[in-house]
């Protein structure tokens, strides 16, 4: 992943943003687990947490993480995980926002907005024609924010997923007869 | 991108699949333009087509393309474009299917199914916990295929997009006041 790694801070804000390094992995994982709990989705297991460190900070990073720190607190209180996808129709990378989260006690201080603004800045700086992300249907508060910044809900596109279990069933033959 | 580059062919089929190389770029672009027309979406312009070649076959490939050839025809009649995203919750790469298309005169011969099966095989081989893609709401035929292979429509997830124009408006300040 390319792009600026320099820290960002709000002019009069008590927080700052910076890109996560391997030393931040335990704190990042705590935040990922907190987001999974908020979204009522199974959090990564201990083995998955080990993989996350390798995938984020190993030889071939599969995502980049940005952290938000509040005042003098040593641990981050929010994070964003980004990666680049691609649009063949626009012939351009898309900045994909996989996660965006602020720990509940630190909300309503502008931290989430600053993280989102920073991601939009990175997308623009890297020449992406699009930035994309998903949001759960019940999270109306987040949807209001996304619409307010000018993003569109792509309701005409259905998102499909095949799980590893589904791949195995299909490859084993029980679902191989396609029309 | 890792994974097998070896050709695949159906046992008794008149077609074969192989990974696209730079020499295939003009034929790949013809197919991408045909898919855009099918989806009633603006096709890449001449400048965008040049970028596609660099992004697909340059120093840092942003996607991988697979081509389907019918009998002795020199030009491919179908293609798939893949890239890898990531799930922090599953701590695993996701194989993302950006495009899958068979030229209309060559449909109903098993070519699309073979391309899809090959992608599922690659996702499994590369250790992906998930394979994901999108489909237009009106394409009921494709949706029936996806449900038949065991994929789920993630209707609880809303897909959001901010275009480059939207990024610029937001960063210029007209939409910067978030809640």
C-alpha cells in the first residue's frame, strides 16, 4: 500500500491519528474484537488474532490500519482498516474501508469523523475513483452520516458470499450441476 | 497474487481456461467493454483502457484475469477478474470476483459455470475463508445460479460508495460538518 504515513491531528482537537505498526497489534486487535461485539458478529479467535498480526504487519501486508488516540491515553480508542480493490469499468483502484470504529466511551468527540475524513483524503491522494464500504441495515446512525457526506447506498447491487464450507460442499460435487 | 496458473479444461468440453497475460490485454478489454454494455454501465474510455493494461499487467498487478477460449477460436469468449480483499473478523483473505462474463453467443455451453468453478477452486486453494461478489438486482438468472451453488445474498449489509467527485466536494468543505 502506498500513501502518506504522516500523523494527522485536528487543529484544536485532543486526538491524533497515525498508521498502526506491528507494536500496535495487541491494541488493534482489542478494537477489532470490540467492533465485532458491537456488530453482534463472532469476534476473531486466539488463532485468528495471531493470523491478523501476520496479515497486517508481515512481509505482504493485506490491509493497512490507522489508529486514533485520545489526549494522553496510551491505547488507541478508534481505528480504520483499509485496503485497495479495483474497478475494471473505471480502470481505477477503489479504496475499500473494511472497518471503522470508535470505542463507545469516546464517541461524540469528532474522532469517527476525523478517521472517515482521513480515509477520504487518502482515497483522493491515491487517485482512487471510488471509495466503498458496507454498513449493517440496522445501523441507521452510520447510514445518516454516510448519506450526509455524499455517499450513495448502492441498493441495485446485491452482495453475495460463499463461505469456505460452501466452497468445500460445491467442490465436493454436491452442488456442481449448474444450469 | 499467488495460486496456480496452469490451464484448466473440462474433460469433454470444447473450451479451456487460462490466466491472461499482457498479450491478451486487447481481447480482455473487448470483453470488459461487452460486460459494461450488458450491465448498461458506461464502458471504459480509451484512456481508461490504457490504464487497465498497466493496472493488470504492470509492475504491481492490481487484479488477475482468467480467460475462456472456445474450440479453435483465437479470441477468448469469456473472462473472470479476481482480486483479494480481507476480513478482519475472519482474519483471512477473501477472494473477490470483480467480473464474470461470457459473450452472449457462447452461453449455455458451460463456460460461465467452468469459470465460476475455477474461481471457487482458487479461493479454496489460497486459503480464503470467503469468496464475495456483487450482482445487479435485475439479473435474476445470475442470482438463481449463485443461490444454487450455496452462496448467500447478504441483504443485511448495505453497500456504500463515494465517487471521486463526492470526495472532492467533501474535502473542499461543503460537506465537512459531520454529526
